[in-house]
C-alpha cells in the first residue's frame, strides 16, 4: 500500500521523530501538515515549521506548515480545517508532540505538570478528536500515538511520576479509542522505540553526546511508523508496537545503520517492558532507569 497522495497530520513535526516520519512519508509522495509551535530558530532546538516544510518538499512530498499550539482546541480545529481545504482530507493523525520533565514529585512545579499533561495527554486527545470525522472518510485511516506500552511496573513511576502520567495518558487514548473506533475501521495504535533515540530531548535532558552515542537515529521510528500506516486499518488496531519488532516482522535484519555508533550497546528507552528487552536480539545495556 502506497502513501502517495495520502495526507498526514503530524504534531511536533518541525524536528526529531515527527520530522523523520514526515520526511519518510514525503519520500513516497505524501502530503504532510506540520503542526508545531516553532516559527523562529531556537538556540537549542533545531528546525522550524518552515525549514521542515522545505525538507518535506525536497524529499518529494507536499507540505503545509501551520503554527499551532495543540494546548488550544481552536488552534487544532483550525489546523485541521486548513489541512482539509489544502489536501482534501486526512488519512493519518500522528500524535508525536510531547513535553518531558524527569523530576520527582517535590521537584515538579505545577506549571510543568500542566504543560506535560496538556501537550501529551490532552494534545493527543484533541488532535485525535478533531481529525476523526475526516479519518472516517479515508480508505485506510490511522491514528498513531508516539506512546509507550502500558506497563504498570513501579520503576516507571518512582522517579518521574508526573511525566509517566502524561505519557501513559497518551497510551490510554490508544487503548480506549481503538475499541471506540473499531466499528468505523479507524486504526488507533501506539509506537515506541526499543532504544533511546537521538533527539533534542535526549541531548538536552538525558545526557548530551554521551547518551546520543548509545542511541539510535529517529529514522528507525519513522520507518516503523510508515510500515504501520501501510497496514490495513481494519485489522491493525489496539496495538502497542515497538519499532524494532515492527521492522523485523517486515523482514529487516540489519539495524546497524540506525545506530549513531554501530557496534556499541544501546540504552533501552523508558517504559520498555522487561519481556520486550528479553526477546530482543539487539545488544542492550542494563536498564539504567
């Protein structure tokens, strides 16, 4: 199944994983709406919605950059309206935008708590809600949330309960909406990386270049996302996919080109269940989390 002519609505698509998914889709001739806040260059965060649009067009797709803060419903609704006016519909909603603060309870101010929940959980809900009426008209509609498996191990809560609540809120959108929308044949799935991914968040929050050396490139998540979006929506829903497992199922056996430092053991990402790590063929460091 090709993505040529299909329209993707991607939050947080000005950089990182969101941009990687956009570029991968663009290489197949897709239309991409870039939904993000960054309109001016940031000293620590590369890319704007306009530079992303240039890259998408250069990759072979069509781009619609929209300055949008997904915390505000009216901005999301307007972005969806502009997308439909420009491209005629929406075939996939990628909920990628996310805020992170790995702080304990007493160190988490409520402004930061609210930001994470408004962008992660509420943003996923409102973007999904706004696109569902148009997804229902698509021949193969998908909602794909960049959200982890729902693993209730206390390890994932004890050091950053506020962040975990916000990310698992995205996962619960997958769990609930996949059943709610099953009869409409709208697929709702989550995708999460097996390993840490080299993004601005990893470099700025988790340890800079040292952490980046033990991470993979965003392209592995992008390739897995595109693989999922090409699957039949009617029979591909309610899953909590792991990027490497999706690609292995698709026949990929060599993952070395995704690594920043091939041959070096990789750091498992947050929230990856022990059972997933145990069955992985990839050399991984002991869980640092």
